[in-house]
C-alpha cells in the first residue's frame, strides 16, 4: 500500500513539473533579451553566456524589414534604436539567435 501511495505521489509531482516547466520557459524567454521602450528609444541588452551570434530585425506595418543589424557574439551585447523623427506607426522588433527567435513584440513608436 505504501509503495502504491509513493508511486502516486511521484507521478503527480512529475505531472505537475511537466506542466509548470513550459510556463517557466516562456517567462524566461521573454526575460532573456532585455527590452525597454523609453521616449521613442528601444534599448536592447542581452547577457549572452553561450556566445551566440545575436541579431535584430525591425519590420514596418507592411512586414518589410526596415532595419537589420548584428549585436555580435560577446558576453554582453546591446543596442539603442532611436525612433525620434520616424513615422508614428507600429513596428515589430525581432531578436534572433541565428535563426531561432528569442523575442518578438509589436511596439508603437515614432513622432512624425
């Protein structure tokens, strides 16, 4: 009886852990590229422990790439994008590790 109870408890714990782990992974993925939007500037910084080649693409509302640049493969990488003077619109920001998307978000920016 005790063995059956222990197996039930372990199975329940493993089922709970498998449910929680994907949720935590999604939260962590959103935290990896640190993104702040302040006064039409997008500040990107990333702790790159794996030494991956990080790049950023910015798309306009028509899904055209308007800006593309490499942050590099250093331990910490970052960039400030200034949207002052650009058309006021929704832009999609995508941070990539090779071909893997680390972060994507649509942000309203611009002053003109």
